[in-house]
C-alpha cells in the first residue's frame, strides 16, 4: 500500500507567501519614497550650506535653562560666551540657587566678556520645570532686545551658530528659525557606547524630518524668534501648563499661520553619554510628548515604524519556515533584504550631510560613521517600542522630576 504523500510546505504556506510578498513590496515602495525624500533633504542641506546667511544681526537675548551637572557642561556654557555675534547677552535660568549647576554658571559668568545674567526662577507649578525657567527668563528681559534665542545646556555650539540662526529673521514674515541636535557617541563600545550609538542613530532619523516648511517644528535647543512675534503669537500663554516648550511654541506659531524655517547649517553637536536606561527614558519621553502635542505626527510615525518592524518579523518567520521545510528561501531573503538596505542608503545620505554640516567635528563623525548607516535598519525597532510604550502611560521622568501629561495645557508634577 502506498503511503499518502504529505502536501509540501510550500503549498501549505501559499497564502502566507502571498501576504509576505504584499507586505514586503509595500515596505520596499515606502523605503524608496523615504530614500527619495532623504535625497531631497540632502539637496536642501547642501543648498542652505552654499547660501549666505545674511546680515541681519539685531540685539539678541540668548536664553539657556540649566539643571544639574552633566558631562561637558562648563565647556558647553563657555562656548555660548564665545559666539561670533556683535551684540547679544546671555541669560542662564535655574529653578533654585541650590542647583549644583549654579557654581559652574557663576564661573562661566566671571570669565565671560559678554554680559551674562543669572535668573533664579523658583519652583514650577503645574508645568514643566524647563518651561517655567524659560518663562521667568523671558519675563526678565529688558525692552531693547529684538530677537530671543533659546538653546540647551547639553549642546556644544560653534562660533558662527548664532549669526546663522538669527539672520533669516530679516524677513519679518518668518515666524521662527530652528536647528536640531546631532548626537556624537562619546563612549567606547562595551562601556555604554552602544547605547550612545543607538541614541545618535535614533536622533539622526528625526533630523531628516525637518526641512519642509509645513512639517517643521521648533527645537528647544536652537530656536530664534523676533520678540515682537513671540508676543504676537502669545507664547507665554501657550506655555501655561505645558511640559514641552518647543511643541507649545510650534503650536502657537502654526495657529497664527507663521512659518518655521529649518537651518541645517546650525546643526548642534551633543556629546552627552548614554546608558541603556537613559536611552529608553529619553526616546520614550520624546515620543510620548509627541503623542500629546502632535497626535498627527505621532500617528504617522507609529504607522511607518510599526509596519516596518512587523513586516521584517513576519518575513523572518516565513524565511525560517521555508528553510525548515527544505523549500526555496534564498529569493525570499534577497527580496526582504531590500528593506533594511534602503534604510542603510538613507543613513549614508545623513552621514554625508552631517559631515558637511559639522566641519569642526569631522574626526569624530568619521570615527562613528557606521552608527548612522549600520544601525539605521535597527532604529525602527526602538521607535516601535517607544510608540507602544507611549500608549501605556502618560507619565515621564525628566531631569529627576516626574510628571503626568494630562493634555497639552495640563501637566501634573508628581515628584520633585
């Protein structure tokens, strides 16, 4: 008697294979569009770098909130006092005189040839501490300032940064100009360096989103705005109850129909070291804040990254199943490989652009160039984790304080 022949694994998985091809082709199409978009961003960057910033350089207030001592803090703050700009004053804002950063700020002030002011804002009430510090600093400004610039204490700014960021505001129709950070890994692999590398690769993918006027958003570490515009769009009111200074500022400008211009020539280097826990805390916090303040951006990002991850996981399952059954699998693997390969190619564009935007950091960028290419296909997995975690909680920890993000205008302080 003949033994019945079992149906081949290939036949059993036929519907699954059809789904495999559908999902992979969709992701390849999205990857090609993303790569084209990355090329357009690259062209925009080169165009900005080859153009003259302009000559608009009014009296400017540079505001930098500080909290706690972090690696490189004194060097970062000292760089703010050495910017190649004719007429500006610096305002360092801290919540309390007991903050250990105050001693460093006072040393920087004593050594500075620029006017430096120290604002003690006091404890925040029902808003983020950074937002509170910024509000108090703005309220302390004298009437003679025409432009306000915001920056962060963890960036290392080159001398020409302020000139380039302020100059486009000569066009009074512009609402604000903004820059973005570029995280440079600062630890060796095996001692926290991989976490720093992942933080940098994750952050680099966000930088590529800036450039289209309708999609631009203000970044708190580098935004310039005319004081008259700041008052006209009522930013101080927008900051009431807010945790995010930059998203609240963005929303105020968008509501008033004012354009935000991205200045890639003002990319700011960040050398902050990362651990695994601080990486997850930082990235998840940013995505939760995006969910609260920019739900459309959050939804689009979630769809893109989660679909990428699910497709690759499903593709791996199909390929391994084919291998286990002795069926052809190499062609499937080659087709699926196109998806991460396109991510690598976009990472190459980012790496070349960063090398041109940060000429003073060329040695570091070339040492870590693999970060923005080899890790690019892995970054969506971290994003997917961030998006999922942002659905599970509205609580964050930021600079040793805990908050609950009830809404864009309601923030609860849970722990100081």
